[in-house]
C-alpha cells in the first residue's frame, strides 16, 4: 500500500495527506513541524570561503573508505556545525548536538589515494540562517 495510509479505526485506505478518514471521520495524527524548521532558512549553493566565524552550517557527504566488498564507509563530518575558521582545504568547526567535537570539513579537490581505498570528496554544505521576523 505505497502512497497510502490506513485508518486505525476502520481500516479504510486513504491518501497520504488526508487529515480525516472519509469513512468513519477518525482524525489522523501528524507530527508537528519542529520549531527549528519554522525559524531556519537553509541556504544552498554559496561559496564556502564566504563563511565567517559563528556561522551555523549543516554538512553531509565528504571523504569515505571503500571496503573490499564495495561498501562505502563514511569518514566525513555530518550534521550541524558552528564555524570557527577556514583553511586552504576546508572549514574548521565545532559540532553541535549529536555531532559535537572539533572537525575539519574537507572542501578540497576530489582525490583517491593511491594504494589505499580512501577516497577524498568534498562535503556538501548548507548554511543555516534565521528567518526574518521569527
């Protein structure tokens, strides 16, 4: 039943965005939108060298290790970070929340180290900014 949900009370299949069951009138439960999603704007496609100390960013991707079975094991920094500076190959930052601790967010050229299965790829970075009026 992909793309549908089922009423807990009567079992009627409905569309995924339906708020009330058309058969019995039972209201469906929706998870509330987090306060952060309401108040934060995500900026994509910006030059990472324009980041300044104190900026909050969200990262994904980055370097990985390629196992003998072909599985990729991520080795980059993921999650939210607070920028403390920049260097010639990336961003220096402190992790926020579950990804706490210091990290270097690699933004250099893609490169595969010869003789190893370690692959350097740059991270995907999005800048988080408070929405105006919130």
